[in-house]
C-alpha cells in the first residue's frame, strides 16, 4: 500500500484555474499563463478587445457582415469567443453572474480586475487624492486673526480670533466681514471699559 505523497497534487494543464472571489492576483497570474499556452491571439483579445472585420462604406468604416468575412478574419474573430469561454469556465456562479452581461472578453477581464484587484483600487484612490490636493492648492488660502487688548488692564488680553480659508472669489466679502467684526470687537471692548469705570 502506497503511503501519502509528501506534496500536494498540481493543477491541471488542460483546464483554467477556478476563481471563487479570493486571491485574485494569484488567479490572474495563472490565467495569463494558461491563456498564453493556448494561443497569443486569445491574449490579444483579452487585453485589447475583439477583432471586428470592417468595410468602408460612404466614406466611413462599418462592421462587415459575417458572411463576407475571409478565412483569416473568421479565425481572428474567433479568439474573442474562445477567450470568453475560457474566462467563464474559470469562474464560480457568483463571479460568473458578475460578468455575464459583458459582451467581450476584455470587458469581462476588466470587470473582474476592477472588482478584485486591490492594486487597481489603490491607484484609483491615489489619483482621486492627487486631484483633490491639486484643487486645494489652486485655491489661494489666507489665514487671518486679530487680538483686541483690554484698555483697562495692561497685564491681560482678550482675544477674538477668526481663521478661515479664503480664495479669490470670496476674498473681498471676507475682508469686509473681517473689518466689521474687528470694529465691533473694539466697540465692545471700549464699552466694557466704560461700564467698569462707572461701577468704580
């Protein structure tokens, strides 16, 4: 009786690796190797989209009727169908229905990558962050603050501070509000000093 082998059985070279929603990068690498071992034309269909024979009509190119395809065009057009068959055969039911409405192998591949590739999501998030940072930098900011000193007490200070980001569009409005607030603060400080003088 043979003993248990000290290593696991390898994957089949005749069928694509199954993807169940976990460890996408591992599955993607194996799928690329599997597809490349069959035909480079399949890889091209996945990466660049399907080959669509066209004819020129009325100065523009339109899709060529399939019954007018040459043998070479038929062979090239088949690569997308083969690629779709391979991809769908490598997915469980949940992942299959995620991409079942895609019309080409490239759309299927891109949909899976967008859903499961954390590297792609990180790149998108980084791009969005850079855009937001650039927008903030384009806004000319300005911080303003002021302090009002009590007239009756040289050893203490009463401060009223205002800090805000101001851009070119609302600068004049903010400046006017700042001026009015500053005047109001001075008026209140003076009134407070007079009231204290009356109490004394």
